[in-house]
């Protein structure tokens, strides 16, 4: 999957990192906040680190202006230009925690595409696909293998 073909550089993003920002399980969220050229982290959602900044949590002055907030509603309010939600945590088993469903739905309704590294493929779930279609957004499952004609063997 070539996300660079789907997004402009840099695309403003909200990063969902509930319970894991600043922890080993939040490595995708950390990478997006610190190093992404494609995505510009505009807010991080993690209620356990709310009212801080990504710079505080990661000890990185380059992201000192990225707020860490408690809720998706607050993230959408603080980052109204966000075009994408990145699920920056892969919980044990790669499943979608029930507590995240409302947050992801809120981002979709607000017009955010979703980039997911979960083992559960949102784009293959009819409910998520209907919600995305109604909102005019895309669901990108980055663990989804490429089509057979795109595979290369060295």
C-alpha cells in the first residue's frame, strides 16, 4: 500500500494512542509524531497523558506544540484541519478495543480518513465501510498484503 499516493505531504493527522503514548506499545504513534514526513501530527489522543504535549511525553522539543488530549472530541476541536486519523497503537491480539469505536466513528464523521495497523481490517467490515462511504472518507489497512501482481521476490 502506497500511502504517499493517497495523501499530500504533509497531511495533518490525529494520532490515537490511548494508554500507550510514551510507552513501548505506542511506537507507531511515536514514529508519526517524531519522524513522519507524510503526516503532520496535530494532536494525540491518550487520556492517560492528557494536558501535556508530545514534546513533554517523548522528551522531544521538535513536537512541543503537539497537544496530547483526553478525547477525540477535544482532538477534533484542537486540530480542525486534521484529514486523517492514525491508529498509533496495536493492542494485544491486534483487535479493535470497544472503547475506541466511538472515537474512530467521530473522526470518520468529521471527515478524517483512517490509517489502521490493527490486525482487524476495518475496510473489510461492512459497518465501517458504510460509515466511511457516507462520510466520503477512506479506510487504509496497512497490514493488508499487496495484490499478488504487486508482490516481488528477491
